[in-house]
C-alpha cells in the first residue's frame, strides 16, 4: 500500500519510472478518441481508407493536433504520452505490416534482433532504471 493519502500524489509517483508509462484513468480519458481510431482499423474497409489517405481519415476523429501528428509520424512513444494504449496502437502498426516486436523495438531505439535478444535474456535490467527524479 502506498504511503500517500492523496491519489494525485500517488499517481504522480508512477511517472517517475524510467521508460514506463502507466495507463492511468487520466491517460485513458486523454487518449479516448486516439484509441477508438486505432480500434477502427480492425475493419478492413477502415484500413483501406486509412491506407489511402491517413490525414483525411484522421479528420473524422476529434483528436488533438498533437495526437494526429504523432500518429502520422508513427511516434509511438509520443502517442503513449498522449493517452495511447499500446494494444490499440497495435492496430496501427499492424495496418503498416509491422509485428508487435518490430514496433516495440522501434520504441526502444534497438534493432529487432537486439530487442529480441534482450527479451530472451530476461528483459531490461532493473539496475539503473528505478527513478527519473533520483537519477538511478
């Protein structure tokens, strides 16, 4: 149990985990339309419209300009910051023909082979990855 009595203080603490974005209620609300758009790509006719003209397809969705630009740039880390959920964003990179591993490797800045090797070896070491504020 947290030592905090204030939920906002507790949730702010979650933002101190390097390389991790906890999908909070705040992020869910922020990314609602972004994630709905991702889910829309489950339908073949929507994927065809998306592939034909991505910018035009996004006109149908009440997302922020930042969300739309990050989608067009395929900046998945920025999309997570803007409320995207990786499971909904998976519909976007799947429409691009990328596997989950390919997309996630791109989010780490690693090659697919290096990312796979790291994961097969047990993932990222927790050493040095505990706190942004604390510098460790």
